[in-house]
């Protein structure tokens, strides 16, 4: 008897709401765990960088006392500052990447909240975090209390701005040391170091903001926020 062709599969049965809720909750916990791991790794790298900065400054003080700030000290100081700044820039790159990864986690969890509301519309008033996966939705999730000043304060107090400020200071010190070693006037050295530090600060803000806004220009939300009244 020839083999019979299998019958075509019919439509998938409707998944019970309880099963859907369980699947969504599993994904939610997975995102929370991944976000926590990523944040922990970033904070560890920031701590290691700050330890390196402290150790570098202490080593400069000890070396200066031991050598009486002789002709070999400037070269040693510039080398130490250069190494610290290199590590700082690498740390800053990682912090920037983690910030974008964290945005992805927030968007994903906002979508899950939209699914929760679809399953049970009655839970919507109890959700402090947003269920909309667009820019206003992420801003609500990052800061529940609302208000216009939140954007400026959140950026100003972020880990990214902290690292940028430290790196800008290190670059200013490095430029001051280099220009002083070249025998330039003190005021010129100060001007170059300040301009270099401020320029690095401004450039880092522009690069970070361009990356953030560029993401939103390419991104299409599935659950956009309702238009404001």
C-alpha cells in the first residue's frame, strides 16, 4: 500500500491567556536578568577605571617626592596620564554601548507591558512604567514622576556624563603637561588644556546625542504613545 501524504496541518489553536501570560513573564524575567548583568558589568568597569585614576595620581605624587621632580618626572607623568586616559576612553565607549543596550531592554519590556494590557486591560492603571515602545514611552519608564526637567537632569547625572567629565579633565591635564614640557607660556598652556578638555566634553556629547537620536530616526515603534491633548 503506497504511503499516504500527511494531511495538511490546520490552524493553530488559540493559546490560552494563562499560557500567554506565562510566556510573556518568562521573557520579562530574562530581560530583567540580562539588563541587571549588563548594568553590573558597566559599574564594575567604571569602578576599575576610578581605581586606576586614584592609583595613577598617587603614583605621580610618590614618584615626584622620590625623584624631587627631576628631569625624568615629566616623561613619567605624561606616560601615566596617557595610559589612564586610554583606559578612560575605552571605558567611555563601553558605557555608551551599554546605554544603547539598556534602551533596547527598556523598549522590549515596554512591549511586554503592552501585551499584558491586551490580556487584561484592567491592569493598565497600575503600571507605573510605560507600555509604549517609543521615545516618550522610554522617557516615562526611565523617570516615572514626569515633568519637563527630567530629560536634562537624567542626562546630566548619568554615568556617561560622569565618565566624560573625568576623561575631559584627564585630557586637559595631559595637554597641560605636554605644552609645559614644550616650554610654552603658562597662559598658553592653560588655554590649550581648557580648550582641549571642553572640546572633548562637547564632542562626546554630540557623538552620544547623534547616536541616540539617529536610533529613533531609524526605529519604528509597534505601540506608539497616544497623541497628547
